C-alpha cells in the first residue's frame, strides 16, 4: 500500500492517475478501508481540542518572527514537560 502512494502522487498522465486510483482503492478495501475512507468522525473532538489548546498557547506569540515564535513554543513545551515530570515524581 505504501509503495502505491508515491506512484499515485507523482503520476503524469490522467490515465496513469485513474489506474493508480483503482489500484489504490482495491488495495485499501481489505485492511484499511475505515482508516482510508474515514466514514465516521472518530477523532474530531480530540483533534479539535488539541488544536484549540495549541492556538491558545501561541495566541500572544503570533506577531513574532518565525524563529522567535519557534523558540517561544519550544520554551513553553519544555516548561510543560518539566512541570509534568515534577508532578509525577520523575
């Protein structure tokens, strides 16, 4: 299945694209049908909560330059890890 992805992504002609689409769909039906086609929204609330938390964390830092923003995020994450380790006794 993973070998199909590069072929599928880098096709040059419409007929190749159609062929890889059929092959990709046929390959995914047995093992990964639910994962590949996402019939239900199983992870939306978790993903949304994580993104909302991250957005709240960086909301005051958005006006920074990129390197400063990344450094601010790194420092905040390291502070969070440190406080988690201190609470858990690690």
